[in-house]
């Protein structure tokens, strides 16, 4: 009854050259980041709360807790939590950016993205870089507080902190994308916040050194990507390399874990975005 | 060569067969209407053709590409207007279209021109810098049609494009849709459950319970249910019925004080009828068969115009509200 076409028409083979395909993927990544950036600039309240949260933690929680920490612990508590606060800024802004995929699903826009002729990998990378850009900007703003806390950072350390921030932001953003693939409606947002993001924050070495945690919690902290990001920041920021408050792992270990996890999150999320059965 | 070809396409969800072995072809440059009640399998078919879901079995080709094996090429060849809005409401209309252009790899030097043309085509140029959340339902639909054309697809899919629109927006959108094949050199594949909308299609396929139960041009399909029905009120029905029998050899039926007669060509019968019956005739009404009659005849049930979008609009409102608070 039906016949297969004997030949592929000549117009078929146009537009599939390698450099054009790369151009398409690059364009898609670019426009996903541009969209996020535009929305970030437009939503003032998001920026304000993104900056206010770390300030509150630093000066209210940090100042209060510092009374409990003995002065011979190696450094003032407000200095100790500074890497943790940077990590928190990155955690919240990256996750918020990636979780917006759930909003996009709910409001349909995600179908516009999924229907496009770009690889799922590019969509994940584009979304991951979106979170990276807005998180790194916020982390950089919070970083400017370091003199107020009595920390001394040279230009090299500042560059290192920014590089770690970029890597950690990408890692957490792609983790957020992976989370978002499992949820269809934003009602799950508070579940994610309360049962995943807050525990991640508290079990990351941000508020207390991982080496002081009881065994089961220490294990949980070691499974937490944020732990390695904050630890990397501690390695660079803290003046002391010894003592109960120093970093828990080496900088190389930290970075290796972050990069390997990022890669894994990208690959798994891209798989999960493939067409539905 | 047809621009869309579907062969024995099946899509099952567990024990439910949403699309049950359908086959059809769509010729390039035509408007193809996919008609059927809610739950018939229209959206599922579109999703398979648009490479968004996989098929259980069967084949589908668009523009010569295999929908099941060459998703990226198929995607480049098509534009889609989904049943539910898929615009970013926090961006402007202009930004939504530019986003789409980048996503589909339109050359940078061409983006501006294409976006302007598309906005002009759907008469939204004046409102291009408004956030989409300020748009009415009809404007959103038109914007989505414009977006679907930005990357110059060979086929544009429209899933229930007029659902939930007021009559004026519907008419407006219809103007846009019927203009497209010529103006933008694109084939239209649209679904609807509004039977009267199917009249403008070059070809329609009626789907029910996942199966295509009829296929052809609207005229061909309407012929299958028999001729036109003329109903008339006269001063003397009994005498008139006798005259009609003498003139056309047709028996007419009297119901509620009106005479009904079925003929092949109703419009050419009427002048003769009036000449024959003279000033006995008080009023004449011609009823042509509709696609709804076709559906009624084939399935024994009418396609109801239950307003699905009513519900989904409410849902969307609630979501938007919750999101703001
Ligand atoms: N993801 C899904 N899982 C299970 N059943 C589905 C899914 N999508 C659609 N269906 C079912 O398939 C049938 C056809 O649905 P659909 O194609 O949306 O119909 P239409 O668009 O013609 O109204 C319906 O019975 C619907 O409930
Ligand atoms: Mg549908």
C-alpha cells in the first residue's frame, strides 16, 4: 500500500556539515545562558535576597556562634565560616537556577527547549552554565567582604577562589538539573529545599569542620559535592594549614571530585532528557 | 513525494493503545486536518511525529527523514505549536522569538529580519516589547505561530490552535493559518475537535480511539452522509408536498409544521422550488451536511465541544498565583 522513498532528495544533505552542527550547539548553549542572565538582571528581588542571605548568616549566626568557639581554635569563627558562606551562596543560587527547569516544565517552556534540534548534552551544559554565571557573580560579590572579616587574600588567592567558585557552581548547577529531572511540578520545590538542600548545607563543613563530625555524619558529608567545594575554598582562604579548623582534604582531591562529579551529572542528566518512552 | 508519511503507527501506554496502527500521507503545501474527540490520540501522534516520544511500532517520515531514527533532522524541518502554551512569560515577545532563532541555529545576520517579519505577519509587531504574561490567549497563540515559522520549517504542527479562544481571536488566527502555506511555503498539520474548522483543510483524517475512521477532502467526506436538507414553511404543507413530489419526484417529510426534503444539490433546487410553489412559500432554509454529521454517522456519537481549555486555564491561573505568593 505504501512505498518507501527510493532516494533521499538532494536538499536533505544540506546543513549538516560538522562546523554547522557545532555552531548550532554553541548557539543553543549561548542563548540558554543569555536567557538566565537576562532574567537574573530583571529580577531585582532575587539578587537582593541572594546577597542578603549570606550577610545574615555571616553577621548574625557567625557573630553569635563565635562566642562558643574557643579563641585558640586557630582563627575567629567568622573567618572559619567565610568559605562556607561562599559555598552557601553558590549552593542556593545554583540550585535555584537549575530548579527553574521545574517551573519551565510546569509552564510548558521546557517543551520548547526539548523540541529543538540540539543535543540533550548542550541543553544540560547550557543550563549548567546559566547557573554557573549567576552563582559566580553572587559569590564574587560576597567575596568582597573578606577584608571586613580580617582575612588577607592576595590577587592570586582571589583568582583561585573565583576559579573554584566557577567549578563548584557548575557542579552544583548540574546536580540541580539532575534533581529537576525527577520532578514535574514546583510543589516539590519545598521538598527539595528542606530535605536535600538544607541537609547538604549543614553537612558540608560550612558550619563545622568535617573532621569533628561523628562518624555517620562525616560519611554523609564525604558524599556531599558541596563539601569538596567548601574544602577547596578553605584550602585557599585559610591562613593556617593545621589545627581543628583547617581544611579536611587536599586541594587536588577537592578539585578532582568536583570535576568528576560535574561530568557525571552532565552525562546522567543528558541521558534522562532523551525522548520519553 | 508526500512531505509527511505515516505507516501503521502504534503507540501504547501499557495496556492503553493511544494510537492504533494509523497510516496517512500529507502532500506538500496543503493544510491537513487531524480531527477527533478528546483522547482520540491526536496529541500522541503529533508527539511521535515531532520526535518527542518514541513509537511502539510503525514508521513515520517527515521531509524524507525518519521520525524515529533522525530526530535532529526532523526537528529542523518542523515547527510546533503545542496544545498548551510554551512561551516564556517572563520574557518579551521579541525575546521569545530571538531565543527560538538561536535555539534553531538561525544565522545571526538573519535573526532580526526574520523576527520582525514573523511579528508583522501575526500583527504583533506593535506589542513586541511587552512581556508575554501581559498577552491575551489569542495573542499568545499568534506569537507561537510566529515562533514556529522563525526557522522556516517545511511543516508546521498546530495542536488545537484555536482551543479556548474567543470567536474573534479564532477568526483572526484562522486568517493567519490559511495564509501560511502560500506565504511561508509551509505545510500545515493541525488537530482540532471543532468540526467546523476542518472545512478549510485541503484534506482531513478523522481519528477516534486511536484509529483513522475516515479520510479525504471535506467535500468528499460530506458526500458520504447524503445530500443537503431543505426545510421550508408554507401556507399549505399538504398541497406543497404534492407539488414537490410532482416537480422533483421526492417525498418530503413534515415535522413541527415544516417540510423537510433531502436532495443532492440543495442550492440549485431552491429557485425551482420557489417558482413551483409561488407565494405559498413562507421561508426556506438550506442545511448542508457538516463534518460533524460525518463523524456522527461513522461513530454514532457527536464530537462534543467541551471546553478543555476552560479547565487548563484555571489550572494555569492557580499556578501563576501560587508562584507569585
Ligand atoms: N503519557 C501518557 N501516559 C499514559 N496515557 C497517555 C499518555 N499520554 C496520553 N495518554 C492517553 O492516550 C490517549 C490519547 O491521548 P491524546 O493523544 O492526548 O488525545 P487527544 O490529543 O486526541 O485529545 C488518551 O486516552 C490519553 O489518556
Ligand atoms: Mg490533544
